[in-house]
């Protein structure tokens, strides 16, 4: 008796339905394994369902078209997996790769006939079973130390220099904000009470970190993008090639310890001796496993991290956002789907706590502690107690739209509301660091510099050439007004209303002197690679 055709048909249809789910699950599990997300976490398997279920639906639809429909469904699954998993530079490159993958799958289906589905299912099923067992990839925090680090000099006071990414300044706080007074107190009176001098009119000449921070560390302000950065060909890997600040501190006799994000490396510049570097991954999902959040929240973050560079998912999100107003007109209330660029503040908070713990060990004299902390940088997901908001809809990007107008008035204030909470969390973490230093015998002559790299960037209009005529003084403040405070035996505590560019601020550390007065000017990107210097209107 030959094989039962009914059973054979059922097996073939089952394979056709399951195969796309396996295809989407395998690279996702490779991603989570590479990022060292625990295999036993319920959040991981909830997120995995977010990949498998669309694959099963696609497979079911394809099976209705029999062999050709199945080939198309599997081809689309492979193309989508490539779009999700491969980090390519442009949408055009992603589309080319997706089309090639789709064409190869359809050609293989035609060549293999009935054997195609079993082979594909077996291959991706094997990957699903074995990928989670593979060793993890990049560490969540990578530590490197020089073998011949010099002994610290006890005659030199400790210097702690912390850059808080996107920490807006006192002058940049929107007066119409409900929590404006509370944030102003945290950024002004609370720091003054801790012996700091706060520069309420501090600003950055640059809008982007990759322009601002390298120029801070080289006390420069050229009309040039990517100054002092090595050309790595990878926009996710920025390496500082010049660091006049570290060289000057090393020449004074300081050993240098760096706490940095994977976004920008400060430890590899030539002729810049760094004795210790801790690098935290801002895009790794592994650290989210310990986040005090529900499995559903963590699953959403994991899925968001995996899909954030997907061209297809981005188009789906945009299409859904455009559909919601039309649905509302006919009485259908479609829920908002928040854009969650990533939880960069979570590893940053852990790193700031690590710096505090290292300072608490003592033996800090003769050491420069330098940290770039990606807080209160978006996504705004932490409340003032550094706990994640329970509802995912409350986790916000800094902008509601891409394009000419990034936020309307209501959208901007809604984002500022969450930004204030994350700023208060950041201030509490910095307060713990300051308390450790105040309890040490080194506090009297210690130098502590805390500043932002640019404004909050929660703007109505971004500072670009095409928006030049639309920019308001508040747009300038949102873009460029930043935080600057120093505690130093050479600088009396208090408040300064004098405008100071943070690109000039290191004279406070290197010489113990106030920066020379200069016209308040900022750079606007007028086109690719072109920066034009214009008056800063934020203090009007």
C-alpha cells in the first residue's frame, strides 16, 4: 500500500505553515543569544512569539495558494528575516538584499519541488534548536586595563568629569511645563547646596553629540562635522582620534579612567594614555533582563531593539500611524503604538552606579574619572525613582514625527513631562556620586565637572537649514541650552548668568579659570557636511 495522500497533504500543509515561523524565529534567537539575553527569561519567549506568530499567519496564507503560494510565503519570510537581522546602511541596500533573498528562495522552490519545504523546515528548525545553545557574543560591559598603569600621585586632587547626554540647562526649561520649578530646583539650588557653581546660561555650539563632545575635549569649535573623530566607515562606531584634554591631564600626572558607551570610544586616541576603560553597550538587550519591569515590557523592548533598523517594520509603523486618524473618523479607536528607539538609559544608569561604587573604594587622588552617560537621553522610560513606567505608551522618543515639524505643542510638552522624570532620576544618581565624594577626605580639593553635550532636543523644529526661518528662541533653547556645573576649590559656589559654551568650559579644570567671554553662537546644519555659524537666540 502506498503513502496516504491525505496524510501526506496534511504534513505538507503543516510544513508550509510552520516554515515561515521557524525562518523568522531562528535569526531572532541568534540576536538574543549574541546579546546574552537569558534563555530562561519569559520575556524572551514572549518576544519570540512576536516573530513566530506573524510567520505562521504568513505561512497559512501562502498554503492557500498551494506550492506557488508557499514558495512566495517562504521567500517573503527569508527576505523579512534578512531585513530584520542585517544592519545595512541604507534602505536601498536592504531592499536589494531582500529581493535577492526572495529570488533565490523562489528559484530553489522551483528546483527542489516537493522536497523544498521539508529541507527549509529542517534547516531552520535545526537553527532554532541549536542557536540558543551557542556561546554569547559581545559582553554587556567590557573592561580593559593597561598592564603598566602608573601609581596614582597623592599630591593631585581627584577629578571627576561626567557628561550627561541630552541634559538640558536651566535656561532651557520650558516655563509652561508643569514641573518646571521642580526641575529648576534640581539643576540649580540642589547643585549649589552641594558646593557647585551652576552656569544657568550654558549652551553647546553643536546639536549632535558626535560634534559636541569631541570639540569639548579639544577646546575647539570648527565649522566642520566629525572633527577629531576617526573615519571608521560605521556610524555606530565613533572613535576619538584627538583628545587634547586627556593629554593635558596626563602631562599633569593624572592616571585616567574612562566610563564610556559603545556609541563613542575615548580610549583609543593616539598618544592618549588611558589606564582603565569600561564600555557599556547601549544597544545590547542583555542588561534589560534585570530591569524591574514586567515580562511584557521587557519583551516589547527586546522586539523593539531587534526591529529598530528594519525598513519593512518602519514602513508598517508609518502606515499604521497614518491609518489611525481615518479609523477615528468612522468611530474605530486604534491604539497608539509607541516608537521605542531603545532603552539606552538602562545600561547608562548601571554604569553611573558602577562609577559611584569605584569612587567609594577610595584611593582617588591623582585620578581623572571621565564618564559619558547616556542619560537623560531618550527613550524616556524611567520615572524619578529610576523605575520604568508601567504602560508602554508612556515610553517616549524625543520626537513624535520625522520631518520639518518634529512635535506640535501638545506632543512637545508630553515628551518634556517624561523627560523631567528621567532628568530627576539622573540627578538622583549623580547625587549618590556626589554624596560618596563628600564623605571622603578628598572632597575639599576635589574637582567635579558635570555638564550636558547639547539641549534636550525636544523641539518643534530641528535646527536645520530648511527650518531656518521657522526656528524660534525656544527651538534654540531646546536644541542647544545645556547644563554646566563645577565644584572646584578655585571656583566659588553659586549661580552664574553669564553665557558659556561648553566647548570652552574645560579651562575650569585645566586652569581653574572662567572661560573667556565670547559671542553666543551656534552651528546650524545647512546641508550634508556643512555647518553655518549663527547667533544663538535662546537667551532672547
